[in-house]
C-alpha cells in the first residue's frame, strides 16, 4: 500500500473545562483542512507551539516545541478504535496533525526520517502520552488505561527541512535507524514495561530532549546495578 497523508488536521483554540492550561483553552479539536499547509520548526518547548501554520497549541508547558512539532497517527489505528468503541472517529479526532495511511506508526523508529511531499523532512522523536484532556475530549470511560494498554500512541516529529504538506502527499522513509527503539517500544518503556528503560538510550540524540535526559538516567542506573564481571 502506498504510504501517504490522508489528511492534514489543524486545531483552533477552544474552551475546555478539563484542561489545566492557565487560560483554560485547548487545541485538541483538530479538523482536516485543504492544503497546502506550511510546516517549519516552531521553536523550543515552552515558547514554540505547533510546526504547522495555523495550528494552535495552547498549553506550551506540556505540548509543542521543536521536538513535538508534528504529531502523526495512523488511519489503520483509528479504524481499530472505531470497531472497539463502536463509534465514528474522523481524521484528526485524536489531535493528530497528520492522519497517515499505509504506515505502521507504532513501528516507526526514533530517529526515522520521512520525506512528506516534495520538500518536507521530519524526524521521529517520541511517543504521545495520553493525558486528562485527551480522555475527557473523547469521553470514553477508562480511556487513558485502554490507550496505554494498546501501545499504539502515534509519533511526534521534529522538522529537519521545512516544506508544505497536503492531503494525498506521499510519505517516503528516507532514513531508518537500525536500533530497536520504535515509538511503541519507547511508549511501553515509559508506561507498562519499565524493564525496557535501560535500552532506550540506543536511540541517542534523536530522542526528544526530555526523553534523552530520562534515557541517560535509566542507562546510568542500570550500569550501577549491573553485576561486576568476574576478575
């Protein structure tokens, strides 16, 4: 199947009683838009928002910035959730900027690079961790637990080369690291499988800066507790 972007989704700021953002607003309600949409590095976390022009990130303490410039989620995973929840889930409903087709987003390696359309190049940095706003937005009981157990969280990307993206653009994998740290692997290490944490460091500098600090700490702790080699 051709790897491609099914839709490009942008969100406007809207009031949300469940967000802890200081202004009480969220941009999670993302809807497909006609292209093209310009994508570029938005700036460091806490300052920069979304990498997509016209897309709102309201709580910049926890979202947005260069290492979370673009969020992608697979249509195939949305289809699985449609069947499980018995409800229609439109493109963008999980707050993703790019709804993809023909790509196992959970298997994307940290540091994997995609060329999207003619010019845009993005690099995977981290997994999406579900939050209260996401749970309340969907209105599904026990959603954070169910989403966590599924371990197909979608991927965040940084922008390596800016460019425009639109629905229908092909996605080409131009670089795929040979380490084991996929988006799903990282997510499980962060949540349900702490024994995986010492191995996350294999993804190195490609990790989101916050995840890299954690990975270095996990690796150092594992090294300290490892049994000494016999003399």
